[in-house]
């Protein structure tokens, strides 16, 4: 199988054309990284060649230095056209999903020729073309995703010149997440030596991926005893992260190694390695089509299961701003459930828009008597779809909790 790196460079640009795909910095950085990885040595070689040619002054004809007057003319020709400015919206301003965003372009000089049209782009897609003054438009944000949106206005002058205005706005969620209540059904033992990074339910068992250098593992455990019925210790230099199931396979991420492992579910035999460019692997789940991954930021990455290449990204926001430290994940009935690192709280994300629809406050679910020992943060969400039961635990927690949720999410 070709590596993910090869796939990322041969991958076609996003052809979906949907506004769902943000032109986010994460993706840009990965693409640039890819480019530099390929072109780095080539570029270095060319630079060296150019330098040696310059030093030897023997590469092509000699360039005559320009006069001062010629330099001034070049500078004027290269100057940007600045006949207009964006009066609205202000760069980095915030709006609520569903709001109409006013856009207004103003002329700042009468010395330039007339303007034929103004094109408005959002997230790389053309939204509207304005003909004739006033150059004002109301952009509807209904059914868009939340998060940062790069905007571009291109002004076409009658003499053929073009002027670009680039800015960015943020769309927040239009709802305040409500809190879902839960009911504690059962408390089961959990290995207090398990630094829980991934948790998933299947056919009466829990599968767990654990982390920490020299302590990482993959295990299948009996729910009522917490005892592993199968366990695989990872190499000492691998820090295990999120896991998920896909048919008869288990996927397991690693923290900073940018590699994932694929195992046979029945035997834990490692059958494949997958590579990714995202710098840190945190949580992992599967929605029936894509693997869904977190990296500790407010971003969620959709990965193609076969080659583990990034298909799209989602930014997660509530009505106040970005919600970061997204950790262990579970795809449940059309929503993404996520632990927030360092909080005893689960957020429920709408995968279409990225907005948080609800939260579950689990503060105090681990009794005080169990907190006297060495424990770490709340982490791990698994779902029994038949019984509609949620399993939650924490890193080094001695207990596993079985809960039911009350109300719609
Ligand atoms: Ca999970």
C-alpha cells in the first residue's frame, strides 16, 4: 500500500465544492508541509545551483543594474490598486449562525476608472457577484458550518485592473448547549493501571486503548469484571491513543508518532500501519463512512479509512467561541460525543455544522473515596447501540460507569 504521504500529494483538491470544507489553517499547513517535504531537497539543490551560478557570474547573460528612475517606475507598476476598502464587515468580527452578514465596499478615490463588478467569495466558493454601486450585499449564513471563514472580495475595474480584499470572520453557534441528564445504571471495576485513551463497545465487551510511554496497550475486557480477555502491549516507545472498530478491524492512533495501527479484531494481529500528517493523535471514532479523529484542538478530522488521508475538517464552536481540547470520541446516533481534556464533561457535536448541541456534566461521577488514589482525567466514551447505554471512565480510574441518557440529543 502506498504511504499516506504519497496519497496526500497526489490527492486531488477537494472536489466536493461544498461550503462544509473550511479553508482552515490546519489543512493549509499540512499541504505546505507536504510540498516542502517533496520539494525541500529539489529546492535546496536549485538554490545551491543558483548561488554557484551567481558567484561564478557565468550562468546566462549579465543583468545590468537598473537606474534609480527605472526602479521608481517598477515600484509604481507593482503597487496594489487601492481604490476601495471593505467598510463592512470588520476583519475578525464575530457573527451568530443564521445571521445575515452585511458586506459593503466603499470607493476611497475618484481617480481610478469605474468598477464593472465585485465578486464575493467565502471559504473559497463564489457566493455572489455585484454589478453597479452601491456595492453592498447581505450574506445569509443559514445552514453553514460554524468557525472561521476566509472572505475575499475581488473588484474588477473598467480598465481591466483587479483589486483584492481578504479578510476573515468567525461564525459562532446560534444555540446555548443544554445539559442532558444521565442516570447511573451500574458501576463496574476498571483497571487502575489503564491510562484510558480509547474506549469502544462491541458485542458484550469493551475494547480499550491505553497510553503512556512503556505502558500503552490494546485490550478487550469483560465489562462486569474489568478483566482483559485479550491484551497486547505496545512497544515502549509508542504512546497509544484513541481506538475505534471498523468491521473486523481495530484502528489505534498514537500520540506524536503520526502513525496508526490496524489490527484484526479477533486476534489483535497487527495487519497494517497507517500514516497521517496531523501532528498529534487524540480521539478516534467511526461514523459508518469515515474515521473521525481529534488532535486536542477544536478541530475534528474526517479520514478516509483505506488510506487514512484527510477528507475534510470540522471546527467545533458553541455560542461563545471555539471549544478546544477535544479528546476521546464516540459517534452516537448521528452526533459526535467528545470528552474535553481536563473536564468531567462530555460535549455533543452536530457533525454537519460543528456546533455543540448539548453537554453532559459528569462532575463527581467518581466518588470521593476513589479519588484518594492516583487518578488522572475523565476520558473514555463507549456506546452499546442495542441497549442505548453509555460507558464512561477515566485515566487510571478504578471504576467504569454504565449510564443511560435522558432526553434527545
Ligand atoms: Ca470511544
